[in-house]
């Protein structure tokens, strides 16, 4: 019972059934990780655009004096932003707003919303101003990065990404009595 090594080797080389499964197994994990990271990146971009739209709609109500006339608080204005945000936003825990009044456009100050460790600072203010005042409205949403390849997307502590939107404008000269 002698085994011919050359014939055994040639049979092994010619036999290709299952090679596709082996090749797919080698590339499946990196491929799916790449697809998940791509989907998450697209969701972050889509969510950032949604936050811009939501803040723009809510800021218009400050600009026209509707927020001031109704006497809305920061929490109520935050809910106004949330009402216009994408439906999958967790507004209660992850959405924050900051509205500040300034004397002129050159004095507007974009105070950092995070500390040195990348954690969100919670000392936001709410001053929608009066007619013809300059106002800077900002909204922040903390997005949790779930893809293992998406680690490079994080710009906060805890593997989170801070989405932000800003609107700087001069309030219209509305009548405060209306």
C-alpha cells in the first residue's frame, strides 16, 4: 500500500469544491464591518442634516418673536427642536440646546460644548433676545457610535460623536405686544 504523493497532490490541487466558501469566509468579516461602518457614516450625515433642519425651523420661531411671545423655556424650545428632528432621535437624553443673545455679530462666541475630556458641558443658556437682537441658537445631539470600525468617527468620550448645528441671526423687529 504505497501512496503516490504526486497523484495525491495533483488531486488536491484540482479539487476546488468549497473554495468559494473558504474565500468568502476570509473576506466576510472585513466586508461586513466595512458595510456597517458605511451605513453608520451615512446615518450620521443624515442625522446631522436632520438636526440642521430641526434647528432652522425652531430658530425661525425665535427670529419672528413667537418663542418670546409664548414665553417658552429652554426645555420647551428643546422640545420644539425635537418635534422637527428625525423620529429616531432620543431627545430626552441626547439633545441639548443653547440660545444666547449678543450685542453685535463680531461679539458672537461659540463656547465649546465639551470639556477637555470630551464630555458634554451642561451649562447651556437660553436667551432668545428681543426685537432686532442678534441671537446664536445651537443644538447638540450625542450620537453613540456602534460600529467597531466607526471608532474614528468619535469626537467625544465614551465612543460618541457630537452632532451640532448653529444658526446666527438678527431677530426681526416684531412688536413685543403682539
